[in-house]
């Protein structure tokens, strides 16, 4: 499979989303070895807090994909940057998109948006795009609920049992 138009997506959210996608992708399409290598590289980024180190990773990804930047205008959109690769395959495409996402994060001082799910036992990573950077759980749909239910049950267990007398006093 090859991307229909490598480098055509240009928005920051798309790039950040693709970092996440590339970090968690677990399929085995053609180029699986390259994708696994990219996944490991990107997963390591979740440990990085130094922008200089992250910049080095982005530069390495762009170099390995033989990225070719082009200034273009099309479809009524003003001049903007497309980056393509002579390797018209998903690993190179994702590496370039991920690298551009990393660059966006560095330029926006947003590396702290790369988080790990706060739910016990979950190893997923996430990109917190919330305005107040408050996202704590991955997008699998269960981690946040699981933690909240466990906290609710723990509170109920520690709450002193009310006697029948006190209940009668509250509801005469
Ligand atoms: Zn999770």
C-alpha cells in the first residue's frame, strides 16, 4: 500500500495525531520492519524532555526518509510546505509526518503533551491536545472509566457504615 499523496496533510493536529498513530501502530503491512523501528523510535520520544534531543530525532527521521521539502500552493491554499520522499511507501510517509509533528511540538514548547496513560496496568501513550493539558488517559475508552469506578468503590469501602438509627434520623 502506498499513500495517495504523501505530504499532503498539513495541519498541526494531523501531524500530532500521526505521531500517536505511528507510535501505537501494531499492524503488519508491507514495510513492517521499518514501521516497527519507527514505532520504537517514537515510543522513546515519550521519555524525552530535552528539545535538543527531540530535534535530533526529528532530523534523523527526515534524513532516513530522504525527505524533500517543497513550497507549494494549490486548491486555493496559500504557500505552504509539503515534504515528500522518493520512497513512496508508508514507513517513509509516516516517518516524515511524525518528524514534522515532533518539530511542531518543539516549536510550540509542547513536548510535555506526550504522555503515558495514567491508568494502572496500561502501557498506552497519548498526545494531550486539550487546551489545559489535562488529559490523563488513553483513548481506548475504558481506562478513565476503570480508574474512576475503582476510586468510587474505594471511597465507598472507607466510608463508615451508617446505622439504621442514623438513617431514620435523616428520614423521619
Ligand atoms: Zn490506557
